[in-house]
């Protein structure tokens, strides 16, 4: 694989062929992620986890991936206890971390912060979410989940539901799905629709986009329902958030109109948009999706960090 020493800031940093290579490698990593096999390609490597925004699944799955590969983590899990509280810039913090580790995984509330970190670091930087921008590794595990369910990614009909304006997972995923020729159905409150810049980019790639605000009609012929949380933390005005909170809810009644094999996915955490009763149906793939974060991130870390420095 040709990812040795490279930054991963946006899913657009990967070609279609490279995405397919990561997905193929991640399938081979599943027994290692489960602990039934052992591999240590990162035995002499340190990976810095620079998390300046709250995270559960992303940070823990990255740490689990490093440890399953035999590597070591150093972690910032709370920006308030770092020197940034004393006024240190993100640039200087990342420059310092790059002298301690072989790679940096960064999550930050500001869009563009991961790109800034990549410029500051002389080691590979992996974007674990930058504000409302990009979340490329989430996209890779989402694709892995769909491939496992359907044994292909070509031509799937995928409904993107919820916050399409601020949802960085959707911004990354929509690009990748378009590369695979998927049909995208956009289902969102009018104020949270997919930004024009992303729609234009997808249409330039030949993307098949349909806007359908009615959830029942949207999922009728869908293969995948990708649900996102309406993110209160992205709203500057709480009154605006309250206008759209609870706009959609996926429950057993909604799913009666769906295909038997409809896959319901969610990057988590959920906040009421998927009813607990859905957990017991064959549609629910979101907990499997959360597990697949580990083998996917193992494959990616092995490709980027295993034996190479940035530029090497």
C-alpha cells in the first residue's frame, strides 16, 4: 500500500483504489482486533492521541488499534489540562508532540485544524474529526460496515438522515460513496441540508443526489439508512437548535416500510434519533459499525506508521 508516512486529513486524500486497499486490509485485521490472533508491526512505535474535543469511540478505538498492533499511545484527552490553557498555540503543541511520537491522531473543534497540524508536524497526522469539516477514518469504517453487509459498495442506495450541514461524518462519507457510484438520498430539516459546496463537489464527480425530506418515502427503496445526531454543540444559538431537535426518529413503525435487508447505521453517540427497540432488529448495524473501527484503524495505522516516517 502506498500510504507510508502520509497524512490523512480528508477522505479526498485517498484514491478509490487506496480506499479499496484499506478496506481489504481491514478485513484481514478482524481476528487481530478480536484478539484471536496477535500481530506487532508497531512494536517500536509511539502514536500521540491529541484530542482537544470530547470523544469516546474514536479515541478508544484508535488506542485499541495501536495496542493491538503492539504500539504505545501517549494521550491528550482534555485540552484544559495542557499548556494551551497557558496560551500555547495549536501549532506549537503539535510541533512538540511530533518530537515525541511517530504519528499524531488529532481531534479538534475547529474546522481546518487538522490541516494546520499536518503543516506543523514532521510526522504523519491523521484527522479524527475537525469541527464540521472532515472525519475520514469514520468514513472508512462506515464503508467497511456496508461492504460486510452487502459484499459490495457499488450502486447502493444510501439515505443520509439528520444533520447534513454540520455532520462531518456525512461530508466525508458522501464523497466516498459517490466514488463507488452510490445513489444518495438527502433527508434533513431545511436548515440542516447539505451545504452547497459539498453538493457541487459531488455533482462534479457525477454523484446521484435526491432530496427527500419525508423519512418514510426516503427509506422505501434504500439499502442503507445512515442516521446522524443533530449536534447541539455546533449551534451558536440554542433557540435554533431547539427548532430542529427531534426532527426525525427511527423506530419499528418507520422500519415497516423498509426493505428486509435495510442496514441502519449511526456514527454514535445517538440522542433519541434511533429508538432502543431498533437494537433488537436485524436492521441495526451501528454496534457492529463501532467494533469495525478497530480493524479499520489498525489497517490504516499499519499502512501509515508501520516502518515509515513522513516523507520517507
